[in-house]
């Protein structure tokens, strides 16, 4: 099993960006996890933990009688997550470095969860199949993935629309399909799981209500600038990362645009 190129990296700035993004995603991820069946007392494996935000959310849901083990292949991410867990004083959360599809654990889990993980896998069905081995019979596999296909602005806010195109192109030309809605069902079926449940939510707002989301889009584009330049999608000057967030907000407000964001997709099934 191999990953496609992880174009976002694990630099300190990127880990900070993920934590800001996590605050925007927290309500929808929480809703997905609870509806899927994550509940008090569960022992949960979080894959691709980054700085630990999903693991901390799961820890809130499972409570002190539950436990969460977070994993990430990047040592810098595990170091940051471990420091964060110390700061939060959460004795039921631990982090380990490694590929969870290849790791061994002392006992099976009640659930495996992950956010924005499968899109970075060259063979996501193989990863899901291997992760399913860590789950007890009847346990859950729950993933939250993005889909950018319907992101748009009405009436057009051209800078936002360009940002969405840059993001899609940077991912696609790096071997990453960031439009997961059409792929996830087949991924679970090919992994040998029963027909999964799925949900979709989408950010949509206008005026000042979309400011935080537009900031998050600008931050993502800034992270992708080296890839965008390397692939000749746009130049750093064209992107103008230093002023991008303010231009996005100003343009959307001036045009009275409704900003439709990427879709948030949940998929889950029982092992």
C-alpha cells in the first residue's frame, strides 16, 4: 500500500493551519461521528491524527471511560499532538508514530475514525480493508472526507472561484482526487464491508458570515503555493498570498456573492 504525494506537508505552519481548520470543521465532524455511532466508553483508533484535533473531539464523545489512540506517519505531527494532549490533560488519549494499516495493537477497537485521510491514499480500499482488521466484530469504520466539485460563488466572486480551481488542479496533478463523494461508496464495498451509510454537508454563506471560511481557503492556497508554482498552475505573484484572504472577503462582500464551499462527506459501516 502506498500514498500519493502528501502535498500539504507537516511544517509547523501547516499544523497550525490544520488546527484553525479543525475549529471550522468541529461541528460537522462531531455530528458525523455521533450519528455513525461513536459513543461513551468506546476505544477508538484515530488515523492520520495530525496535531490531534479529531482525537480530542472523539475523546470528548467517548468520555473518561473510553480511550483514543491517535496515529500519524509524520514524527513532527505526533510530537505536536503529544504536546497538545499534555496541555489539555487528557489521560485517555495517546499518540503513536507509524502507519496504522501496518501497526499492531494489544486489543481490537470499537471504532476506527479518520478525517481527510482517504483522499491521500493511492489505494484507499486497501487501507480500509487493513484498518478493518483492528476493529472488533460489529465495530465501526468512520471517515470524513472532502469534495470540491460543487464549490462555487453566485454571483461570481472570481478570486474565490480561481482559488477553488487552483486547489483542485494542485491536488489532481499531484495524483490526488479531492472529489471524494463519488469514490467513497466503492472504496468501502471493495474493502469487503457491507453497504455503508453516507452523509453530506456543505458550507454556504454570504457577506461577513463567510469570512472565516474564506480565510481557511486562503490559508490552504498559501500552503499549496509551492505546488501550484511547480505545476505551472499559477505564479506566486498571481496568487498574492499575503493579501489573498482580504481580497476574497472584499470581493465576496462587494458582489453580494453567496459562497458555496467544499462538501463534507461522511461514510461509515460496521465491520
